[in-house]
C-alpha cells in the first residue's frame, strides 16, 4: 500500500471522496487487509476524539470580545482614501446647478462652541490611527434656509483634518481651496458615499453632497513654506450659485 | 451556517451596527474558543487568543475577502495567534510540562474529562503544524479545502500532514494506554 492509498483511505474516513474516489476505495478495501486495518484505525481515532465534548465558552468572554471592538459610528466616517492612490483627476457625476444666492458669513471658532460632534468625528478618525490627540484649530458654522453645517479644522503635528458635518437641502457643490504651496490634500474619509462627486487638482478640491453628510479631508503640510494667505477657503454652491462661503485659518507655515 | 448571513452581518458591522457585531461574534466564539483551547491547552490563554482574534478581525475587516468564508479567515487569525502565543510561552520558558502534567481538574472524575485531558496532553506533544490540522479537522469540522485556506497550504499538503499528525497522535495515545 502506498501513500496515495493511505490518503485515499483517510479521505474516505473524512467523507472527502467523490463517487470515483469511493469506487477506488471500495476496490482497495476489497483486496487489501492492510487497507481495512488502516481504515479501522483511523475511524477509531476519529471516534475517540469525537467523544470529547466541546468546551463551554467562559461566561464573560462574549462581553469582553464585544466591548473591546470599536466599530465606525453609525453614520460616522468611513475609510481613508488616499489621493495619491487615485488618478490625478477624478470626477464622477458632478451635479448641475442653478439659483439661490445668499450672503456669506465667516464664523470664526471661539471658546464654548461645544464642538462635540466634531470631537466625536475626530475620535472616529483617531481610532484609525490618524488624529488621536489632535487640537481644534478653527471652525465655522453656517445656516441658511433648509441647509446648515459646520466645518472644523483639527491639527496634529503636520497633519490636518477638515471635518464636515452637513445637512443640505439639495445637491450642493463644495469647493475647498488650500493656500498656494505648503499644504496638500492627503486623503479623505466618507461614510456611505457622502460625496457623490469628487474632483481635485492642485490645491483645489470640489465635491457634491446632499442631505445629511459627514466626511473628512486630510491635509498635510509640506516642507515648502506657503506663499499664499494661510487660510482654507470653502464655498458651498447650489444651482450654480455660491450660497455660503468662509475661511478657516491655518497656522502660519514655518 | 449561511455565508450570506455572515456577509450581511459584516456589512452591518462596517456601518457601525453593534448588534450585528454581537451576532457575528456569537456565531463563531464557541468554535474559535474550542480551536484555540485545543491549540494551547489552557482556558485562560484560549480566551485571550479568542479576544485578540476577533479584535484583529474587526480591525482588519476592510481586508476581508468575501471570496473566502468568514470562518476560514477568522480561524486563520486564531491559529496564527495561538502559535504566536505558544512561541511567547516557549520564550518565557513556561511551556507546557506544567500544564500538561498538572493534576486533574475539578471535575476530572468524569470519564469525558479524563479523556479530554489525555487527548489534550497528546495534542500538546505534536508539532504546531500537526496540532493545527488535527484541531481544524476534528474540532472545527473543516474540510480539506477549508483547512488549506486557513493554513494557506495546498490541499495535497493538508492530506499528507493530517495523515502524519494522526499517526503521531495515535502513537501518543497508545503510549498512555489508550487504544484508539
């Protein structure tokens, strides 16, 4: 009996044979006492192991496992998508536009603004190992009939996150412009395709969002000093018209 | 177990649904715990490995390839974590003579428990590779193909390794007076 025969017998015991294999096994068993003895050995061993009952799981283990796992918050932020991993220019389904023009107001973050939502959002990012321990640099909020939102700039070292929490009545184009030089788009995170269209080129990024949307853009400060004013300019447009715009102050480049 | 059900639960977990997380853990904690226990021979270590296994699985959920069964993926993590744990034990010279040779447990008067202890002692004498195939075949009821996926070896290797492992296992049990 060779190794193939032995493995054939084993496969029979393990119920791993197809019809042809079973026929070969039958033939082998019919002609070989050694084969029958091996089959009996393997079956006895399987039965011996099989008499051992499964061990019960310790009572507290389920709770330990579940409590130790962080999931993305429902409605929170999804996975980072590196711009570097995408084609240089991406555009899909940028919505058309028209009407609604409203006056711009820039809201500068102050103390006591209770940006808990942003903290939670950044906390979600932190669990992905990026912005733990980040500090809020600037924030603005806006509110127009049927649409509102807030954008918070958080920094950790040379990495910055722009956290968006928007509730938009209709398709809204969001444009973000970084100061010339010094900063670049690094990645974005979104949940459930918060952005229906994203395009960027150089220091400008455009996207379209609608409804309640949360997403985060990650920026990185480069080694070259910024040549423009150290602000991030944001514009929200509906139907082709800017309905809201504002700026967030960046720390000056070193 | 339905693969579709697993995929639905995984998708819900990705959306942050903790109830889905609880259901998914519930489906697999028992077989994974039993596999880890048989790999390690220690209830405490097995519990730690199971916790780490699920933690790693969910941290890396975005890497899970739905082409493969979820349990194959999670067993792979569990087997690797068990072997890591065994290596840590070896490094700290706490390996198993104490555990294997330790006296009978509180309810070892029951025949099933005695058999379980002897079986565990025999398992612990096998190499990690041999123990893994025995555990996957007999304690998780994995097929050859699934064992191959878990251990990332060809099915042909599964067959030959399983045969050698059983031979070694039988010899160990016979030395202890059992005649399986």
